C-alpha cells in the first residue's frame, strides 16, 4: 500500500479510527496505549518545537532543517534514488538512434583504378515487448526505493529536530546547574565565615572550620565541568545547524523560562500514518515485492522488435532521392533454457530479501508502539520525579535556614550543619536534572508520535521529471 510523506507547514491533521487504513501486516495493533488514553487526538504539529516558547530554539531548528549536513546527505540520496528510477523506467520506452556514414573505396582493374563513394543516413529503433512485466516491475521497484529515500529524509529531519531541542535543553539545564553551583558556593562561604567568627571568639574549633573549607572547595570544584558542558552544548548546536562554532552565538537561558507542552498520543494505529520510518520500511518492502515479480517474469520469453531505415547513395547530391531509401524490420524471441540457475538464484535472492524486509517492516511497527509507550511512561514519571525533587529542595532549604539560625545562636551540632548543607546542594542539582529529564521526555514523545510528519496516499514517484529542489517539509518532486 503505497504511502507518501506530506509535512504540512502549519496544519494539524486530525486522525481518528475511521480515517485509518493500516496495511495488513499480521501485527496486532492495540486499541489504546497502556500508558495513555483511548481518546483520539490530533497529530503533533510540524512546528511542535514552538510549543516550548523559545524564539531562539525555533530559529535553531529552522537553521538545522535548512543546513544540517545529515539532511543534506539524505536529500542527495533522494536525487540518487530518483535518478535510478529514471534509469529503470527507460526500458519501458523504445530506443531510437541515428547513424551517419560516408566511405570511398578504390580498386585496381585493367582499365585503371575504380573509385566508388557511398553516403548514408539512417535511424535505428528497438523495443522490448514487456508482455510479462519484467521491466515494469523493475521500474516500480526503483520507484518505491525512491519513495523510501524521501521517507528516510523525513526520518533524519525529525531526528535532527529532536537533537537540536534536546541539546538546547541540555544547554539551558547546564546554565541552571551552573547558577545553582555558584549559589551553593555563596551559601557554603557564608557558613564558613560564621564558623570562622566562632573560632575567633573561642566558641568554635579549627576542625569545624577546616571541614567547612572542604565543603566550599568541593562546591567550587563543581563549576568547571558545568562551564565545560555549557560551551560544548553550544558547539554541538553549531554542528547541528551546519555552522562552525565560532560563527554561531547561542544565548540559552533557563528551563524555568520555557513552557512544557503536553502532546497527546491519540490512537496506536495512527502511528502507521505518522511515522516516516514506518513508511520507509513499507516502501522498501514494496520495492522488494516488485523485484520478486520482475525476477519471476525473467523466466518467460523476451520479444525484441528492431527496425532501421534511411537513405543511401553514391553521391551526396542524390542522397534524398526516392530510389535511395532503405529499411529493415525484424522481431526476435529469446527464451532462457539453461543459465546455470542464475535466474532461479536471483528469484530466490529477491524472495529472501522480501522476507527480510517484511520482518523489518513489522519490527518498525512494534518498535514505534514501544517508543510511544516508553515516552508516555517517561513523561509521567519524570513529572513525578520533578515534583518529589521540588519537595526535597523546599524541605532542605528550610532545614538549612534553621541550622544557620542555630549556628548564630551557638546551639547547632556542626555535623548536622554539614549534612544539611550537602543535602540541599544535592537536592537543588537533582531538581535541575529532573527538569531536564522532563523536557527530554516531552521531545521523545513528539518524536515517537512522528513529530508532525504525516503520510497520505499518492501517485508513484514521477520519474524523469523535475529533480528535488524544494526545502525540507515540501513535496520532493
């Protein structure tokens, strides 16, 4: 069942059970997701990244779709596949060629040399009658391969969008953690100054002060790796948008300034129309099935029609006279009798390849369902984790405030103070990581749902016409 990717620029496609006509794969499609609802939901928008509320992220994704090297290579593979489809379809049409020749010969005789001239112009034509579909199925196989290359391009584009988003969130999270680390240094330094004051008046000990100095040093040691992460995430974003790191400036910011959209999964069967990797596997399977038909047709006779015609004369001036016309027509039939089992081997190969691609196609369907289930679980549990970490930060900060108040009163157990500090520092950093996990889970769900790429029934790829010149998201023809 041929399917083709259509990336609608701004429109969302509402997919319900009555709209879906999944192919018969033998893979049972559940009625609903275990971790989601059974209510039909619209497909994600192609511009789903705008839901996070960052103009800088939107610009980075747009730049990646236009300049990413992996996408550029995928587009080149489309051109390659469509060119191969043109080559394969050429066998469906007659061949026509032109000839021109001129010669002069001299022979000796008793009367002296004899010189003769010959000038000729002609056309030759040949055509193979595709009675059993060998060439037609070969052309269709190449056509489906070209279609699969388009779906592969959209798979790469979707993965690139997800990589840009996740890297941008990692940058913002590293900046959040860097700010937390710097604040922790200030808190630890403040406690150190309080212990030093106690030591100066004889109510503290040098051991307590030394231990707090160690806490300050540990918090300062957390800063360089975070600075490194910020810089490396910026460099990764530059690579994703196809630019040298020196030529791209990314501000970043904080995850707290971004929105967190909540995509709805809809129905499991909708994935068969949303996921470009499923469409690619389906196109490859269709190509293999056509190759089997072509290999089977090769066992039958081949009928070749040939013809030639033109003019021939001994003098150029009389070349186009009525008496100079010549022509010939012929038909030939070729039937394979013994070829060392080459045809049977080719047919067995194509059948084996079809069986392999059928398994890959079914795995792509099951994998897509698994991806959505995992993403739904991650969305739910990462939200739960963030809430618990937030509660931990609130409790740890309250404990530190009470501990610092007791420190000023001189009634604090220093060991308790050290424990409270490290608990807060760890809780704040874990909260930042939990926020990042939640954003990553949202991106994973968008990607698992197909990310706004939708498929629609279409005519076969147009071979022999315009080459791919349109940007990502547009019709490749």
